[in-house]
C-alpha cells in the first residue's frame, strides 16, 4: 500500500478505527438528526407562543411591550405630575392671575388646534411663492444668457457673411 491513501495508518485523516469515507456518512446522519431536533424544538416554541398570544393577560399590571412605559420611574413621575397639578389648582384658588394664565393657556391651545390647518395652508402658500420667485429668477437668468449667446453668434455670423 502507498502512503497517503485512506486505508493507511499514516494518513492524517485516518485517526481512529473507521476509515474517513465511513466517518463522512456518520457526519451526514448526525447533521440530519440535528436538523430534525431543531425543527421539533421550533414547533414546540411556536406552540407555546401561540398559547401565550391567544390567552388574555391575567395580571392587571402587565402590558404589551409596545405600549409599556420606557422609564422605570413611571409611577413616581405620575405622582409628581399629580402633585404639581394640585399645587397649581391651589394657587389658582388664591391668586386670580394664576387662574387667568391657566385659562389663557387653555384658550391658546384650543386656538392653536383650530388654526392648525390655516397655518399649514399659509406656510404652504409662502413656500409656493418663494419657489415661484426662485423659478422666475432662474428663467430670467437663462433668457438673459440665451440672448447674450444669440447676439454673440449673430455677430460672428455677420462677420463671416461680410
């Protein structure tokens, strides 16, 4: 036997009791087994997630991830906001200017909501006017340049004719 063939002991690929071509067959079997196991596990997970998604949440504080608050201090922040609002109301009872300011804020907010469309329309008109002005300038520049070039060409044509 020659050195380097699969059935020789001197070959690096042959380091056990089975020749390399038999080892390849076993490796294919192992890969197939692993794929079947992965498919079985994926099916189990899919079943579990389907069960979780189909049942409503039993705990009152559990919310879906998309609507969950990002901060850990959500409750504390709400408490602070309530305390601030209560303080504003107490001040409004004692001081007439505070109440007037709060009423003004409410009115301005309502007007802002009401006038939102009008403001957008006005902005779009201003933008359109600005664009029209720019295009008019560009057209004027182009016509001026074109007139200059035509005059130059006409002059050269006249020189050639003469």
